[in-house]
C-alpha cells in the first residue's frame, strides 16, 4: 500500500468509518461481504472521483485477472448458442453469464482471498486507530509546551507514513491547536510542522470546523511569508481544496487567496512597473504567477457548479475577483500610470479572457457580473476601453513607419523564449485581453447598457457604435492575414484577427446585430477603403488586399440576413424612394466597386497575387443581394451580370489554352499552378452566374449572357463530386433547379447535363434496389406513410422539376416504349422511362420487372 495516494487513503478511511458503524465489537473475523458491497456502491454514487483511485483500480484489475477469462469463455459459449437460437436477448445473456461466473471455482477462490486480505487490513487499521486515539488523549492531558512538542514529534515527524497520518481524525480541539500553531507569531519550525499536518488532513474536516475562520486568516497572512517552500505548501492545500471540495466551501478559500493578492498589490512592497518589463524566471514573480494561475483555474471551473448553490456564494467569488482586478494606485501617486496591476498578470495567463466568457455564458451568473460592474467596478470597463483606444493609436502610428509593429511581431513569433516580456509586449497582451472582454460584453443587452463610458482624457463619451467603428479600423491597420512570416499562433492574437472574430460573432447574433451593426457609422467604416479606392484618394491601409477580403466577409454576413440586406439596400429608409432622397446607399458603392474589380480598373490592386480572391469575395456579397427580387431590382441598372459574363468568357478562353499535363513532368510547375488558379476562377464566375437563376428575372438575365448550359453543367458536376465523396448536399435550395425548369431552354439544359438522369437513377435505386450494404437484422416494416421517408426527397425533386414547360419540352412527341421484355438490370434514365415503368403498367412484363410492385406503382401514381 506504499504506492497509494492521499485520495486512496481518504477512500479507505471512509470505508473504515462506515464499517466501524456496522460492527459493534472488535472485528475477529472477516467483515460481511454484503456490508462492503453496500459501502462501495454508496461511495461510487456519491464520489465523482471514485473510479480514479488507485485502490479501486487495483480491485478492478484483480477481479479482471481472476474471473475475466471465465467471463470471456461463458460469453463465447452463449454467443454461439444465441446464433443457434438456444439463448435470445441481451438481458438473458447477461443473467446467464453472471450466474455461471458466480458459480465458478475461480470466483469462489477470489472471494475467499479477498476476505482473508480484508480481515488482516481492517484488523491493522482498527488497531492503529485505537493507538492514535489513546496517544491523542495523552497529548491533550499534557501541558501546552509538552503537548506541542509531543504532537509535533509523534504526528508530524518524517518517520510516520502519510497513510497512517490520514487516519488521524481531526477533532475540534486538535483543529484549534492547529490554528494556534499556524499563527504567524509562532516559530518557523512549529508552523511548518503544523502546515504539514494541515496538508494531510481531509479538507472537508477543516472547512467544516468552527476554527476555520481563524485558520483562514492565518493562512492569508502566511501566504506573504518570505519562505518560498512555506507558501508553496499553502498553495498545495488550496489546490487540494479546490479539487476535492464543493463550491460552498471552496469559495471561502478562493476569496481568501484573492484578498491576499489584493493586499499585496495595494501595499508598498509591490513596485512592479510596465516600462521595466516582466521577468517570469524571477522567483518572486514566478510565485506570484502561481497564485494567480490557481485563481484563474478555479475561475474557469467554478461556473460548472455554482448554480447549485445560493447566489450569495457566487456573488462573493465574483466580487472578490472584480475587486482584485480593479486595484490601481492613487491618481496622485507618481508611478500610477506605469503600475503593473493584477489584470496584466491575469491577461498573461488567460490572454483571451476565457474566464469572463464562462462567467457570462449563463443568465444566472451574467446578471450578477453585470450588476456588480455597473454599481461598483465600472472602472474595469473604462480601463479596457482606454487600452483599446491607446493601442489603436499605436497601430495607426506604426502604419507609416511599420517598424515597431514588424519588430514586435517577429519577437512574438520567435521560437526562442527569453522568459521575459518587454513593456510593449505586456501592453499588447493586456490589449488582447481587453478586446476579447469587450467583445464578449457587447453581445448581451445588459453589457451594452454599461455604455457610454466616460474617459478622463477624452472629451466625448465612448458609445457602443464608437467601439465597433474602432474594431473595424483595427482591420485596416493590422489585418488578420498579413503577408509576413508570422506563425499561426501569433496570427490568432493580431488585432485584425481578433476584431474579425468579434464582428463575425456579432453578425451571427440576431439579438444584437440590428442594434449594433446596422448603423450608418459602422457601415461607413466598413466601406471606407472601398470608397477611397473608388474616388482615387490615397489609402493608408496596411495590406490592402487582405483588408478588402475581411470587409467583404462582414458585408456578406450582413447581406445574408433579411434585416441586414434591407439596411444595405435602403439604409435607414424604409423603401427605395426615401433611400434615393438621402443619397446613395451601401449597395451602390459595393456594386460599383465590384464592377471596377471585374474590369481591372483599380490601379492599386493591379497585379496583386490574390486579386481573384478579392474579386470573388465581393461577387459573393453581390450574390447575397441579387438572389432576392429586391436586391436584383437594385442591381439591374449596373449590368453586373454582363460584367461577370464577360469575365467568364475571357477566363474560359484562357482555360482552353492551358496545355494538357504530360505524364512524368513536374506537376508542381508554375504552369500547373496557373492553370489550377484559372480553373478555380472560372468556377467562381460560373457559380456567380448560376445564382442569378434564383429569381425569374435573374434567370432571364442569365439567358442573355449565353452561359446557361455551362452553368447547368457546372451545377451537375459539383453535385456529382459531392455524391462521390458521400457528402450529398442539394445544390442551392432546390430553388435554382425549379427556376431552371420553368423555361424550355433550362429544361433542355438540365436534360443534356445529365441532372435528370442522375435524379431518376437515384430514385430507382431507392424504390427497387435498396441499400446493398445494409445489414438486415429484422424484416423491414410495411410502409404506412403515403410516401416512404427514404423517397420523399426524390419525390419532391421530381415534382419541382416537372413544371409545364419541362413536361412540354421533354415529353412532347415522345412515345411510351411498351417493350415486350424488361430486364431486371434495365434502369430508367429519363421521365418517359419512369412513366413507362411505374405509372402505365399495362403488361405482365412491366409488373414482373418490379421487385416492389405495390410500393413502386403507388409512388408512380402519386
């Protein structure tokens, strides 16, 4: 048992206590098996860490090694009997194997051996318990000095094992004695031995005792002890308490640690400065980071359990945290602006403010957090906003020189870690934390109610709109995909990347999007680089192509929602008339810019490597608009379909000139890469043209480009690729196919592309063939629904396809085959074949050719 941990000892101690309650006299034989089983079952139900104890793992392994072969042998016998019909049902199998195992010789021998082991172990534990109880009585009867010495020597010496110490039950008198010995006025040796005893004792006994308030006070004061080993032991006790105690107990330990840190930062002994940087290899700094990391780990875990306890407990944890993070020097203090406050350390350990995300996830805790922020700790929000504004000025100034940003980026992504942070790096880390915190805060209405905020060095208050405009500007001055040698880790912490994440989340949150994003100020900020390029003015933007791609992404997300599309089309006006009176809306700027991109009329972007990606991004924004009747009506005067059609014709000519790859040549050559990019751009243009057919007028415009057949072939090709990879997704929304089928030209294009043939073949496979790889474990039930569920999608696809123009075009002047013989392998390929094989069953040959005559014929009639 020497390898058992303290948790295993606590488990054995709990078992022993319950055994003692059931055994009135001294144990002279083996304890009853039924009693032991009941205890283990009770512990398994109440202790969530039960299966992680080494003692339990040992028992499980012992049982597996002893009776495991018996169980496997009986299972194989029953499986073979089940296949022959002798044994049926899972429950019967389990009962049979259990019965045979308990009747086996191996099981009886195992139980006998366990009884003998338990008898020896319990006898030993009982004797040790009685010895310790007698010794403790003797210690209590001695004078205080002798009692201290004897206690320290007997119970805290290194010669005793931790296994024996864990069974020294802590009485109220002993706990009170422990409190006295942990008093900071006591000698160092006395306090160290008392702390050793404290770490061994069960945390539940200590936290439930009447002496805990005094003990908590002593521990809080002792955390500042200059002896590193002493403080390390207290942190271990705190960590053990956090991991093994319920929330109603751990919140007192947490608030104790938070209070200690708050007093430390408020005291004069904390002389850390931002400008001086931070060396984490320093012993004092390392110890401070350990304390804050312990707080942060608990912050992330506490929300999973605090809903099961009174709200006042959660409020204590939240308030102690916000109080700590709000610590700052007095304004008249000379080092106040340069003070390295606790929030910098928390940001260093949790840079993306995961703790705040978890605390605001549920309404139960979010209400408390926002209430406290509004009433007492709004300075935290003010400081975060101020940090974002200050860092924006830094990024803006760096656009012209580009030296400081580049230098910092290279330092941040370097593989060599110097274990120290400069002042600028600490400011960047705090900025990332502030940006993530504010982004999370603005999602919720209660968080937005905290704005506007008033800053000391700013005349006007900062509103939610001002903050979102600031986030948008971060995309300009520090784009998310800058063409530098940054690693992916550095990329995720760049201001532009973080701002993009926040804006994308806003677009997905229906509740806050209309209130925050659908404002003229935010849309104008997004359109700023576009309007600058259209007007020919100089653009002060770092990495223009990447910025335009990010802007297009946000605009496309806005246009994909009905309210967002309406705002882009009409602005604040409710219809087109009022929009025209107020001036051009966002849609006009976007379409004009997209046309100029397609015609390569923007000199600043000419020759850019990722120009096709920029074009595709803005075409996608327009596509979100012209897929609707209102949006298409606004775009028709600009002739966007003609511009896309001309670009496609030009690109298709280039793709035809691409040389055919020759076997044995280098496939990664520049010619191969260029041809791949050309084909990709051609598919992007075809996809854009195809989506014009989502509306009747858009389909007419697609006809005028002459690209209808190519678009349908592209649609069917995309569908076939998805079918081959078992990732079937219906192309578009069925709307495109239905609109195509409303014109004779579209119906012919669908027929010639192979789309109708694929649809009919899939339907026949579902009706007549079934799935070959489906293992039949029981007979298939007779369908009672009008249309079998597996055939519903094919049925709806056919119904949507068979409009009047399609029927007239595909079935006029067509004769029914009426063959004398139909092979079982003869599969229909068009609408005429479906009518012949499923509807007009006017011969025995047609009836006999069907495997599921009734189901297939009823499907055809419907």
